[in-house]
C-alpha cells in the first residue's frame, strides 16, 4: 500500500472516501483525528478566528443553536 505522502490526493477525494465509510468507521476516524497532538489547540485557534471574522458574539448553547439554524 503506498504511503499517503507519496500519493497526490485532494480534499474532495478524501471527502468522497470518508463518505463511503460505514458510520462506525467514521466515528473511529474522528476519534483518531481528535487524539492527534495539537488538534485541540489548532481547533480552538480556528474557531476563535471564525468568531472574529464573522463577528459572532458569545452565546448560550440555545442561542448558538438558533444562530446556526438561522444561517442555514
């Protein structure tokens, strides 16, 4: 099996591969990703940047749920 670093795979191909996984395999993949060192810090920084970019104020869980449904 070729190493991923030696294969040219784009984002859309990865998304399509993940969509083909059974639910349990998707969950296992998510767990694997979030256990990666530094993932939580990077995710926190990313979400902070999004709140600044879109001027999203701090909200309760219910307020956030309403906000997200209004946007979709």
